[in-house]
């Protein structure tokens, strides 16, 4: 088993090495400039996401589609991932993570545009779509579509369910003496209640859960920033300065060379917002919005909320706390920085952070179940959905009680098998995205 794990890890590190980071970042930059810095339409996308859709009564609302995508995207990586990025790459990693999120918005728009444009309508009037439909129906690459769909299912069972329930178990057992089996049973039951209700039930829960958990967590971060307000100016100087030079912040935790900070921040940004992975377009395709341009603009607010807002505020809160009390962070582990920062809250900050981790992980569980269902429906139709749901719920339980070192590696590996064909798909259809987006610029919703 150890040998298999090492082989998988070697393949993963090769696929997600610097070449992949360069390709993803290059894709982000290409679409940013070719689409005329479409990120400037973020305010329009936010407004449209809350507006009532008038085109059709079928499918789910644009906000529900966005909430489902955010449920899967906003996860423990927004907290633990940023903590690790700062510990490994220094405070400058926060800057590079933020920059990556900004440019990733354009790629998210492009992939969501394609999935909405080439989606299919089901007999009940709702929609199915995603990169696999584009690959098969437009590019006529059935094998690539199957690889993407199978990888999505396997990634959902790993990263989407098992890994997240393991995080829930770790957060709960660190505060209470409770058996992991009990945690696993409760997590599986709660997830099952939502998942067995189908896609509309998942989107409905996400519509309420995502705003609540985001406000709850960001409330703690903003309170921490208020407490550390005297250090915010220095914090921003350190973050920006460390992005371009070596910088030491706290005893035992030192900023590293520029390239390490860049690689760490960029990689965390790419992994956190999922732009280019091909997952967000599956939720976008289910929206009742008829315009690919309009839904693309709505969906691209996902990476904005996830990375540009959530990860940036988390990073600033941690670094400001490090500057305020550097001795506290001496020798701290990669995943401990956020807990040490929240310990500075007047109430039980560690408990608040643990609750946030549980909520984020649970949201990811139900969000990724939707992605898995989209892949199952593409491969086998609706007849295998119930079987998949049962297996997925079982994975939630086993994730809480098992060691997941191999699962982590395998999940990351299958994420690469999603990203590679999806990125190729986007590049092959880039002229369609650019041409129709420019044509759509004449629409009223693009002018605001």
C-alpha cells in the first residue's frame, strides 16, 4: 500500500507541478486580456445573481446554481489552505493567491459560458451540462468526456465526501470526546437527508447554508481585523513586500524566497477557487438563465467570493495576528496559524473556527455530490443515481473513521484528470467564447 501511495503521489506531483501551474495561470491571463478584463463585470454578476430570472420556470435559479458551486468550492482550504500557504511560502503567498483568484475569474467565465451554451435539456425541462457534454457534442471527443466524467465521480467520492467528513471528525473530536464512528454516522445521516432529496434539494440547502456559513466565518475574521486594526497598515506592507522579497514575520515562521512564495500562493489560489477544473460549469449549466454570457458573468463571481474575498481576508487576519504577537507563532505547525489567530478573539475563537470548518466541510460534501451526480447522469442516465447516492453517503461515513492519506493523493490525481481535458477544451473553443462574449457586450446586462 505504501508503494502504491508513493507511485500515486509521484504522478500527482508531476501532473500538478510547475508546468500545470504555468498552463493554468497562462489560461487565466489569456482570457483576462482577450475578454477585455471581464473581471470588471463582477458588480454586474453580483447584481444578476440576486435578480429574479424571467426566462423560464425550468431548472434552478442563477443564485441557486452559484450557491451550489460555492458550497463545493468554499471549503477547509479557505482556512487551513491559507494557513499552510503562509507557513510555507511566507506572507507574500497571500498576495499571489489573491492575484491568482483575480485572473482565475476569466477562466471560470469561459468554462461556464461553454457549458451553458452546449448544455442539453432533460425530459422534465431541467438542464444537464458540463465539460463532458462540450467534449462529446462539440469537439467529438467521447473518450475525453468519459475520462472527465469518471474522474469527477472518483474525485467526489474522495475529496468531495471522504476527505471532508474526515475534516469534520477532526474538528469535532479536537473539542469533544466523541467516537469518530458517531461523528461519521451523524455526518452521513445529515448528508443523506439532503442528497437523497435530489439536485433541487441540494441547491435549496446550499442557497441557505452558503450565505450563513460565509457570514458566520467572515464575521469572526472581520472582528479579528478590528482587534488588530493598529497593525493592518504594517500587515499590508509586509504581504506586498514579501511577495517580491524575502521577509521574516515571526520567530520560527519565516518568509521564503520569492519563487517559493509565488508557487505556494499561486497553487493554493488555483486549487481553492477551482477555476479551470471543470466543476463549477456543471452547476452553471443547471441554471434556468438562457444566456451563456449572462450565466458566465454570474458564475464567475464564485472565484471572486472564494479567493479574492474569503482567502484574502483570512490571510490578512492571520498575518496581522502574527505581527501583533510573533512569539505565539514560533514553531507553529502549518495548519495551526488560523487557530492561533482566532484564539485572539474575545470569545472562544477556536470553537468558532471549528464550527466554521464543520460547516465548510459539510457544504463541500453536498456540493460535490451534485457534481458526481452530473457525471453519473452523463454516463448512465438517471437509473444509476440512487446507487451513486448510497455509495456517496457510505463514503461520508468511512471518511470519518479511516486514515485517508492515500485517498487525499488519489483525489488530487483525479482532479488533474478533470483539469487537463477541460483546459484543452477551453483552448480549442476559445474563439467561440471571445466572439460571442464581445457580441454579448451590446446587451444591457453587460453595459452596467
